[in-house]
C-alpha cells in the first residue's frame, strides 16, 4: 500500500524543529514495520494548525490526493493534523470520498471510525489551541504593562536578554533629530527626506535604504518622546487569526524618559503637519513639494487644488503657473474653470514689492495684528479658568488612580479589575493633558505674539531679494497664495495663521 505522512510543528523554535525530524524518523520506521510503501512525508514547519489555508504542505497533500498517488495518510496525532474541528472533519471527509483513509497512530483511530469520537478529539485539540491563545494574550498583556521594548528600533540598541530597556545609539539619535529638522524646519516631505538620506549612504537599522514609509514611522513613533506603547491590536479570533485594532485608551503606555530623543512640541507638531498633508492628499488638493519656488504655495480659489509650473518656449522662454486641474479631470470627473494664469516673473516682482511695503510699514502692520488678536483672544480669562478646572480634574483622577492601587494592595479588588481601572484612569489623564496643552497653547499665543511678529519680519528681511530665495524660506512666511478667477492674487501670511487670524493684510 502506498502511503504518505503528514506532520507539523507550531513554531520555529529549535527544539520543535528537532521534534519534526524525530517525527519523520518515526514515520519511516512505522512504514517499514507495517510493510507500507512510504512515498512522501509532507511537513509544515512553524505554521499554526488552526488555519489550513496557511499550510502549504497540507494543501499540496490535498492537491496530490486527486492524482491517485497514495491510499492512506498517516498522522501521529489529531492535533498535528488540524486544530480546527470544522476543517478537520471536512478534510477527512474529502479524502474518504476519494478512497483515501487517514490513520491517527497515537489514538489508534482512522477516518473509518466514528466521526463523533474523531470530532470530539478534534474539539479537544481546538480547545487546547484556544487556551494557548489566551495564555499568549495574558503574557503579552503582562509584558506590555511592564513596558516591553521593540526588538529593533532605529535610534536605540538593545541589550541581549533585557526585554524592558534600550540604550540610545548616539549616531542614530543624531539622524532622528535630522529627520525631524528636515521635516519641520526645512519643509521636506517624507519621500524627499528618504532620498537625501539614501544619497548620503545612510542605512536603516536593518541595513536597507530609506523609504517614505520608514521616515513616516520615525516621525510618528512615540518612543522618541520616551513612551513605550504595547497592545495596539489583538487577535480577535484565534481560529481565523484576524487582528483588530484596539482603541487608544486601551493601549498599554509606559513612560521611559531616559529614552527621549525628541521634545514633545517637535513630535506633536510633526504629527499635526503629517495629518494636514494627509487630509490634503486624500482630497487630491495638493502634495507636499518644494521643488520650485512656488511649489504647493499657489492655490486655486475655485477648486482648491494647487497650481502647477509650466515652461513654454517660443522664441523666448515663458514660465507661468496654472491650476493643476485646468486641463485634467479631478477625482470628481470635472475640470476647473479658473483660467487665470500667474506669470512667475511678475509674481516674484510683486512679492518683492509686497514684502518691501510690509517692512516699510512694520509698526503699522504689527499694531494692526496686535489689535485684531486682542479682539479675538480677549477671553484670556476664560482660558485661565478652563486651565484651573482641568488641573483640578487631573488631581481628582490621579487620586482615584492611587486609591485603586491601594485597594489592590489591601486585597479589595483583584489584579484584573485593577488593570481595567488603571487603563481607564490613564486614558482620562492622557485626554486631560491633551486638553491642557491646547488651553496653554492659546494662553501662550498672547505671550509669544511679539516673538512671532519679530520672527516674521526677520524672515521677510531675509528674502527681500528673490535671487537666491528658496521654497522653504517662502513657506516660513507665506501660508498660501490664493489665485481667484477674476485675476486677483491674495497672499496669506503665516503670521496670521500662527496667531489665529485668518484674514490677509
């Protein structure tokens, strides 16, 4: 009789891989002892038994069963064949329909025996897998609460055997700071940053070239502000292996100040910029670029899309800017009706005059901004009152959190209940701190108004001559330049954006 054997180990651990070799030897001896012709051993290494679709060797065995190459499949144990009761019964039924039997050696049962008995044993194997999944979840939760750190993360080195701490790698930390500087101060996008790093021959932690995604992961990883986050997602069903994202308030966050490389303001500012650019990109309005002097600065008042640069040559060279959707369809299927074009040379000349006027009337402009600011933010007392209320609320939640720890120490609640309450309190504290940051930001606006005005005019003085000005320099002063269908061009200064004033001067 021609037979084949199937065996599987659940993980890639060395001891279990050795067990796989042992199983192969076992089947060879079993076939020789019983006078069978063992034509092949199908073996899946490091694959879970809960999902047949992931087991290549098992699927190949099923495919080969249609060719009439063997009459029986031998398996050492039911749990090695499948840990999903439904898949188990369906598989042995399919093989039986082809005239192929399954022999489960340890249980001394075959597919010709009672399905009730086989199904019961399969359910036991499935339940065992479910319990293992629960133990793994609990283990991850415990290590997450302790602040288990990633195995490989750029900017840090890991000590072998230490699961809960990292050491800052000085050279890589400098690269992290450069990435944030290029993103925040130089105005580069993630793709441009990756390109610049690759040009310098700088490699990632895995000795690969940088990509846009790799840079974005750097800019959004909270480990760089000293926060270790675990438990962002979990396996919802161990049989399907489908992972689901958990709400942020359920994340396990552990503070590790000694791992900080980036200050909070820079980190969260980068996150804000990334969100804004993502929204703009998803609406197909604009993509971050600083290739040309006015890249992503010129906006169409009609459709909201960016203007694009156009160079034409006829006897002389003409450079102008047109709405990027004027001659191409948008995602909505239409074309922009704004036919206004902007000559690059004329716009440059007008901006030079505009900046010169601002500098000449610096005192008048500054007073106008301050007056308007005071009109809008005259509710400074309200911000102060809200700050006091949030601080009181923070103290109250903190006291409750400490009381929860005491109740656990005194045996009034168990560890599971304590963990649940602590996660809730930590989430509330993080939310309050976020609101406090916003309120304090509004309060500090008034305090930093003079500095913002001074910085704005300093930047304007540096670009009065456009001979060597760059797109990045302009973006430090200008938020956007809006082009209207009637031919008007409105300049929106960053000064107004940063102080909460939306109207142009």
